[in-house]
C-alpha cells in the first residue's frame, strides 16, 4: 500500500484555493461541514471559524509530520510557533480513524506539538480518535492523540485510542492541558521520557473532570495512569486502570498521578491491581473488585457515569455502555451543627473526623472539636483542601496514623492535606506518625501545605518522614501565619526539613518553638530546627532540638537552614548542628543567609562540619545585626556574622541591653518586654513558654469544709506540684462551693510562677489552676479533680489531672451505699428514697410511715452536712 506523506505547511498555503467544505459558512449557526480528509486539513484556512463533522473520516494512507489542525510551523525551537484553534469543532458523535503522525524524516531539532490539533484555545467536543499513531523523537514534546496543547480551551465528550510516543509532555488525549477536559477517556498506550499520563501528560492550572484512562504508561520520571504532572490544576471524579512503569531509578510514579505540585485531586481512584502501583500523588487505590463496585465511587451521582456492577469499571454515560447510572452520593454527616460561624459543625469522635475527610462540600465550613479523639487503628486519609475554620477548643487528637503504603497517597499528608486560606486553631496533636515514601513531599502533623490563612495555638508531637518540605507541624507555609504554636518529635527526610515547617515562603512564624530532632542523611539540604528555608518572617521563636545531616549535606542551621531574602528577629537556638564528610554551610542559628536579615538573635549549640562552619552563621550575603553566639558552648570561634562571646558574657544581661535588646524591667530599648533573663541563664523570650513534660499534682486533699450559706460551703484545699520528684510548690487555698469550677491565676497562694524545665532551662508565663468537683451517681465516691495549664501561648493545652476520694462529712469516703446506710440508721425504715444533686447541695427525702419527728430529721441532716 502506498502512503502519502503530507506536508501541512504546503497544505495550509493552498487550503483556501484547493479545499472547500461540504456546506456552511463558518458561523455558529451554520458551521462549515467536514466530510473528507481534505476538509479536515482545510480547517487551517480559518482557525477562528465554527466546524462540524458530518461523517466518520478515515485518514488511512496519509502520514503527517505535524499536527493536522493548528500545527507548530517551526521546529527550530521548542516553543509553539503556529496559530492556535480558537473557535468550535463539533464532532457530532463521529470518529476520525487511523491518524498517523511521524517525525522520523524531520531534520529540525524540536519536532513537537503533535496530535489532531496542535494547539487549542477554543471548544472541541463530541468525537473520537481511533487507532491513532503519534510518533515523535526523543526531543519531541507536547504530544496527544487528540491535541498537543489545550492552552485555554475546552475538550468535552471525546476519546482517543491508539498510541503516543516521544519525549516529554505526552498524553493519550492531550499532551498539555491549561483549559478543561471533561467527560473524556483514553485507552491508548503512552511511552516516552517524562511527564507522561494515560489521559494528559502535564496539567498546568487546568481542570480534568469525569475522565478516565485505561492504557499503559511507560518511561522515565513523572508518570501517572491518568496524569503525569499536575501543577496548580484540578483533577476530580476521575480514575485510571493502566499499568505504570518507569526505569529502575525513576521518581514520581503514580497509579493516578505521578507528581502533584500545588494542585488539587478530589474523589479520584486508580486500580491498584491492574496498575501495579501502590502509591500516587493523589487519588485513592482500590482493588480490581472495588473498582467494579458502585459504592466505591462516592459523590459520582451527577448522572455522568454508569457501571456494570461486578463486570466492568465505570463508563461515561454518553458511551451508552451496559450498566446502571451511578447513584452513590456523599456519606451522610455523622456530626451535628450547621457549619456556620454561629453554629459550627461539632466533631466529637473519630467517626466524625473520617466522615469529614470524605465530604468535600463541607471543607469550606466552620468546625469545632467537642472531645478528645483517639485515632488508634484508623488508616486516616487527609482532608484534601480545607478552606474553612477549625477550632480544636483545646482538645487533642491522638494516635493519628498516616502511612503512604496503607492509604496510597504519597504527598500532602497530615490531618489536613492542604489548608487554603482557612483558619485552624487550638488543636493538640499527640503521638502522630506521618510516614511517606522516598518521593513524598508536603508532610506535617497538622497540614502538609498551607496557602495563606492562619494557624494559631496549635501543638504537635509527631514523627514525620518523607523526602522534602517536611515539618513537625506543617510541611510548607506559603503567605500564611503560624503563631503561638510549638512542636516536638522527629523529622526524617532530605530537603527542606524544619521543626515547625519545612519551608516558609513569604509567610510569618511568630512566638513559636520546636523541640524536634531533624535528620537529613547523605546529600541533605536546607535543614533548620524551626524552618528549613525561610523567605518570609520569623520572630520571637526558639529551638532546642538537634539538626543532623549526612555526607555532602549543606545549608544546616539550629533555627533556619537557609534564609533567602527573609527576616529573622528575636530568636535563638540551643541545639547542636552537625554534618558528615564534605558537608558545608552549617551554622548554630543559620547555615546560609542570602540577602536576608538576622537581628537580635543568638545561638549556643555545638556546630561541626567540613566547610563554611560558623557559631552563628556559616555563610552571609545579607545583614546580621546585634546577634551573638557562645564560643565556649558551641566550640566555634569563626562565624560569618554576629559576635562571639564567652558563656559568662552571654549570661550577662548588659551584653544584650547594650546592643538594644528590649528586656522586661527596662524601658530604654522599648516597652514590649520581649526578653527576660533569670540568674545564671541565657536570655529567654517572654510569653513563649513551656510546661515541662512530667509535671504532676502529687497531693490533692480537702482539709476542711464550712457552711457559708443555706446551700453553700467553703473548702480548704491542699495542693502540691512536683516535677521529677522535686517539690515545685505547695500550699492551701480556700474555695467557695459555688461556682463548682474555680480558677486560680498564677502566682497566687501556691506560687505557681516560674517552673523549671522550659526554654533553655526555665519556663515562665501565666499558669492556671482549675479545680472541679463532681459526684457520680453510681457507687463511686465523691470525686474532685485539679487541672494545671499554662495561659496564653502554645502550651495552653498541656493539662495535668488528678482525681481523689476525699474524707468528707465525718465519714471516710462517703458514697451512695454509705449514704443510704447512714440514712436508714437514723431514720429506720421511714426513708423510701434519697436523691441528691450533682453538687451535693441538697438531699430530697421521701418519708413514709409514722413516728419520725423533726428533731430526728435535723440530727440526720446535721450529720450529713
């Protein structure tokens, strides 16, 4: 069979003369009618007109070297040099068969933008491409069965079969999408180098919705069953079933998406069995049986999908395949409330939290925690993109377990995958384990990524592991605020690791501290006790954990690894910083300060490495003012900025006030009282405090009780606090019975002022003692409880409780049975029932029989009260 190799450039030049159309004038109401291959090529004569297919078109016997419509006209560079299609093309349900594009004979350097369409800015709908063969060279880019590049147009109700092969940005339907692709599918294979997807190679700020791909994808890096690379784009209600395979050292392979960079992937799935992939940068893995079950596809009930239950994967409704319309809606809310600011949804248990993670429409609403929540034994899938408000009310979420190998999600891991402009406050996350894989990004106990918005009064105790942009609290903070927060635990990864956040980009971190230990390993970079890399503002914060890099590590700092055009003020670091062989840029406070500002800061931790090592900063291309390091404690004489002092000089307040630092008790340097300095200590930050682990209420007793009214009493409470066996404070407080809950401010009769064991050896700030009394109406004794918490600041959720059974009312441990026995001993069988309120303020006696006089009753009442 002879093959006609078509030169589209010549065809375009002659199109207006040689080719006409079956009918139409190119307007929206009378589009040009396309019925032959020549008509199809003639579309290039007017790329801003309206077109419609009137029958199937078979392109057998023709081989193209460029896209058939709107091709790239110059292969001498990698960019698109043609004119995009900007109007409408309606396939009317017909097919284009046997499209072949082959650049084998092309001698120019960058053959690309290959497909039926080279570039689309208009609307292309309602047709299929069958048995397409799109072949580019190793240097070719932007190839797709239907279009090479959808720049800002819309592709809807279309499909493609066949194969696409080349270099980068390859997809079964579209190589590059910056517009919308809706209700489309691909079954063809895709092979090449990088950014390859079964449906779309590269989705940049585009939307892919209600689509699927079943073809195989093979190549180098960034390969996905549906999409290779999703950057700032949205993928929703999609799935993939094709196998995904890369080279031995390939990065970013995923069953649904290879790499998701700041994009959103919602309600989407991949066939774990068919694809051979257990993880993806978005979506959820399902077995082949689950992928053929209607209930898997929650929220797909808009009429776009059908399924032949148990026999086939979902199909688009317009395909008219055998099966029933999917009717699976979102799970019913288990939580109460209305989701408004006045009546927020109330999250009270683990079931509520899991329900929220599956209800996309609620992710912009208002929430409040009403209880502590234990997530033990639950493979939690993060809330993908949260933009509402979430108030933890001081409650804690414990045992949060997120592992990529269990849930399939590789990146954006945390209680929230991403917080986008929302507010999260007053949450304590305890004993969290967030474990990614060797390519995981954006991981933190509270959130993987934060874009704008506010995180306030939150705490995390977590173990975090992945590759880069990892933090104990937040993986990445972009243009948002994190204030009055603290974190501890461990962070294990490679690049951009921090105790609070891995990377702070144009954001603010204020009044925070971290006790996390960071480990980076070989070739690790940008590790900081508080923040790995900062290009925003960090103030009034400190760190105590160690920072450890391996061989060839660089950019390590006790507080910040790299400060690029950022500001760090009123901060300190006391943890050690160390690297392996050939490590460089290691500093006690900051590893590398590039066009940044550091002022009123200090460091005391030891520093060790091979090249560019400094007590305060290792390399400085910015500004460092009024900052210091302890030469003796750090073991470092050199530093690229700051002043090195002895320990004695570092523990003299005059050293810092002479440099303009604002201390409590002096007004010459300001009245904010940012710093204070206990005897024998380094400077400490006012208001950034810690209640040391292990503090206990050792003694709680009721010494005496006095009636002060008809139903009011006064109690003498004895309380003793200890830490590590040492007596912190003790004393006696007189409490009125009403109200039942009493709060005593710090520094009261118990002297709850400074407790040993916080920042750099001390803590300060307001402590609150709360004493509750309650009675359970079973057989338990009267119970009192004391809670000790710190006031304003990040540790306000650290609470210590103690219950006891006091000796009250003249009877040891008087409880319900004893009360009944006592009543009967006084009143005989004249008592039928006894009821008392939860505060023991009154007792109701139901009296039966005769012979009980008032004197007997009064004697009984006096004995009890």
